[in-house]
C-alpha cells in the first residue's frame, strides 16, 4: 500500500458543501411532508493532514496481503492475484473492510469486478463515511450486479435503527454482471456527491449526512467481488466549480417561477421535482422582524394585499393569498417564512440559494442566520446579495456559509472584490458575463465559482457551458435539467 502526500503542511480547512440532483419528472401543485433527517455520529482516529491534490490512499495490492491499517470488520477478505477479494454469502450480510482518514472533500475510486453474485440485485459499495468498526450509521455509494436496473446505482444510508435510507437511485448504460472490470469513482464535497461509472457521471446527491470522523470502506452483499487500484485523492474545497464536461448546477429562480407562483412552497416543490439543485429565493423582514420569502419591496404584485413588506406584521403577511394572481388553481398559497421554507427543504430535500434582498442591518442579517442555524441547514444554504454590507455581515456572523456577490454589470476587477469579500462565487448577469467570458477562467484560478443569472434559453446555456460557467439561475429549471441530461449523453 502506498500512502503519499504531494504537499506538506497542516490539514486544509473544511470544504464548502452544497448540492446537486437530477432529471425532470411531473409537476406538483401540493406540498407533502417527509421524514426528518437523522443525525450521524461515528468514531475513527483523527483525520490525517492533507491538502488538495494529495493522494491519501493508493493501493494495488501487489504486496499479497491486506494493507496495513485496513480492518476486515466482517465477512471474508483476502488478497489474491494482486486483487482484494471480499465475499458475502448472504443477502443480509453487509460485509465491510474499513480504512483511511476522515475527509470532507475527496475522490474515491477503484476498479471493481463481480466474480459471482447470488442475484442481479446483489451489490458492492464504496463506503463514504463509516466508522472504523463498521457500526451504524454509515453512508455508501452502491453498485448492483444488475446495474441497468432503475436502482442499479444508489446513494444510501444505513441508519442507527439498522434500516436503509436510500436517498438517490439511478441506472448505468450497461450491466456490470460478472467478470467485467468497472472503474467506479465517487466525488464527495461535504453533503454532496456524484457517482461516476466508467468515466460517465450518472447520479448526484446533496443528502449525505456527514460525521466528524468517519472514514472509508469497501462493502460486499450477497456476492464475491474483487477490487484493484484503490485511490483516494483530496479535492479542493469549492464544490461549486464545475469540472469540464459535467452539467451545470440548476438554480431555480424563485422556484419554478414559470410554472407556479414565485417564492411559494408549491413553486419550490415543482422545481425540486423538475430536477433543480438549488431553490433561489429572496428574503426580507416583516414589520415584527420575521424573515419572509418575497422578491418585491411590496406585496402588491404577487398577493391580494397592498403595502411594503416591512410595514406589515407576520400575521398580516400570512393571511395573504400569494397564488391566485398566477392561476386559479394556486388560490390559497401563502408567503412562506424563511423558517418554513428551510424546514421544507430539510425534510423533503434540496438546497437554498438565499438572496438577502435590499439593505439589511447587521441585526437583521443576524436574524436570518439564527433561523438557518435553528433549522440545521447551514450545510445546505448559499447566501448571495447585491448588497456588499449584507455579505460582510454574513461573513462576520457565519463564516461557515458560502457567499456569492450578485452583479448587474461586471466589476472592473472581479478577482479583487472576490478576495475582499471572501466569495465562494461571483454571480453576474449572464449577458454581461457573455460579453466578457475570460473572467471565468481568472476566477476559477482563484478558486471562485461563477453563477450566471437569469438565463432561460438553450442558446444561452450552450454559450455559458462553452465559456465554463458553473451554475445557471433560471426560471425554467426542468428544461435546464433536461438540457443537462442531454449534455451528459454527449
């Protein structure tokens, strides 16, 4: 086994988590409840020092024995003919071998071959966050022998109740079957991950619930599987920078605002079902200081009421009809509070691109952050604003939250202001960005992502993809998700 470090120095800071999911399905006009996320705890040794591009694990099993530090928790694990072989004789036995340090941002890859399988439903997995003793809870990226099934690939959690919580499923273009080498790779950035099958990205999640110390593992269920060329590489922390050939992050502008009343929970649900990775919204305070989701300074355009949002109490705002203006079937939709929207995203899935709309005092920003923390959503919220003060307040009060600066025109020096504000992303008008696309590469070299707004046509998406932009804020999230799917298919 080779464990190497390309650079010396202390461990890098924890990466910025985020989110991504895919593929459009039906629209919905009602919001239903889901299960509350489970807390994750684990116990393994403290993480080793590592930096981006460090190769943390590199193992070809040429020594002929189990590598030092690899722990066969259960089942039969042996090294034979230059490959690690794991055997599980029962579909109820999730046999594991654990190894490696805890990492926040990493790529975990291996060559995997089913030598035999009791059925096409039996599987192998890369363990993404699992204690050294293999105890629950843990997270895995699963591949079945019958990978062409609708659940041939999965992201799943084994819960503290020893039950399955399958968060994302997908299929591969051909079956692994037996006797076939498949190069699998999982790229993890905090709570999000992407599944890569023989070089093709096929599945994403934003639902990983990370422990503070969990390491890595290989698992086998109801099969004999061999592994070779296991490699784990530390990645840079900005998960929002798109790798070449991968799809855009889909940011649903005010939800699915072309299909439902903007900034409502039904608009959010339609966007989520349409494949949006993030819901983009606007937050402002009521007269009594409650953060509400509303774009305009007044309620006149999008409700049956009148007046400035800051002049109306939360009780008055909640009494307004925020759906009838769009279409009769949405009568009775309400303006959600920030807490209500975050609770919906937490339980049903999804991430929030939260625009602090207009001037806010430090105390008003502090209230927004308080709500995010109370809803346990700091790892799934990205804050953006046109207001530099609001971003500075956010950075002071919640340095863990990623920040994006909205711009109608490009700054003379986007790099300078990105460094000044500690930005994760620079978020300009898409047309302004296309007039000067060279800034994208400059920002990427500085570790800053680029999110363009508000772009609704395939022609614009194609131009921005070629220019290297990372995310699109759009009124048409389902269409962009479909465009992304076509991009992945070449």
